[in-house]
């Protein structure tokens, strides 16, 4: 798959990090949507 391959000791950590970044981005987008609705 890209750098480092799919397997290995760092794969699970990298997958967890990517999932955390995606969740954080979704939370930020939801917060921005709620803020824009409230302030509008």
C-alpha cells in the first residue's frame, strides 16, 4: 500500500492514527456546521 507496506509492527498504530485524524476532522466539520447554524 504506500510507504511501509500494509503489515508490520507499525501498521496497527498507523491505522489507529489515521482513524483518529478522520474522526477529528469529522468532529471539527460538525462543530463548524453547528456554529454556522447557531450564529446565522
